[in-house]
C-alpha cells in the first residue's frame, strides 16, 4: 500500500472541484476501497473538505485516515485477518463465547489504531459525523435487529436503491453523532462499533445508554444527513449499482468501484482481499482525477 510516482504526477496535473463534504458509505471490509481512493484523490483537492458524513465501517475508515495512523492501522487489520482462520467458530457456542470473532477484532483495531494523539488529529480535521440507527418504539433490541436486517435485504432485493426508505417508514430513527463528542479513544470505538452494530456479527450495542444499530439500516449511503446540502459533495460507494439507479442530484458526485469488490463485508480472514480492495480504490481514484481534467 505504498504511494508511487505515477500517482504523484497525476495529482500535480489535475485539480478536481472543491468538495465541501465527503460521504463514506458503509460496506465492511469493502471500505478499504475508500482508503485507496482517498489516498489518491485527497491530496489533489484544492481545499480540504469541511465535513465527513459516514456510517458503519465507512466511519471507521474515515477515522483511520484522519488519525495520522492509517498505514499502521491497515497493516494491523491485515495481520489480524491473516491470523484469523474462520469467520464463524461454532465450537465456541458451548463455552458461551462469541462464535463470530468480528466484534473483538474490530474493537481492537480501533483501540490499537487511534490513541489520544490520533483522536486529537481527528478532532482537528473535518467535522466528522457518524450515522446511527435507533430502534422503533414498537420493538425491543432483538426484534428491531431482525426487522431492520429483514427490511434492508428485502428492499435491496426488490429495488436495490442507493438510498433505502423502508426502515424509516417502519419508525426506525436516525441519529447523527459528531466525533467531537468522543472524549477518549474508548468512546470513539464505542461510537464506531455502535454505528456498525449488526448482530450476530456484533452483540447488541448501545450509545449513550440507548440501543444503537448499524446506521446502514437507515441509509448505507448517508448523504441526506450531511449538514451542507447545497455545496459540492463527493459520495464514495462501496458496491456496484446500475448507473440508472444512482440519483441525479445537483452538487452530488457519486463514485462507485469500477468493478465488484471481491471481498465480502464481514470477511475477516482475507488480507489479500483487503489489499485488492485498496488497490482498486487507488486505480479508481486515478481514473476519477483523469475524468476531472479540463
């Protein structure tokens, strides 16, 4: 994951538009694509973004990018996934351990990657805002989780929208939290994990004493929750959509991977897949800059 001279030449030659907001979609391990893309595009922007709106693993990637510890974090993620043999350990159920290793690995990556200095760096960067989902009034945490996951996959199978609406109609509520509220690395890890809460891969989690679920249940591409809707916005998707389904909204630039990312979002056993997603993001970032050339 090293920079190369060709990328430096591309950066020097081009000047893409000013994006006041960048949106990081969720997508689990696929979000390494966003890191590769940003490694290429961010240095070429004339002005740095004022706001990052993000959700789930996209929020984790945004934090790692602005922490100043990105390279170390990515190497840690790769080494941990290389040492993890399976995404599901049924033999742990009898000993009442978690059969899915994702929560412990995810939290360790965040805590080992973002220390007090890293958090201070994040606070000095763009206003970083994270989307959570709050359960509806009619359901407890377990029923809300089942209903949210069911609605998410049902809507995706039927219409595959970039911005789903079904869970909002079911009274799930969105909550956006500024990372400035996090006063310690532990609080930041709590926030990111809450925004990524997808049982059974994670336990049911809470934020500020109330149940919080994956923000992607509300919208896995949280552009609608950005504060500034009138200025140019760059939206980083992590999966392929039919171009006809991508909204044509003034001031919004949606960017998607040039091909399907092969690693699945909850695959924590595949360091080569992480590298592949990152490299695809680098290449797609170069293509994006070339398209922006006058």
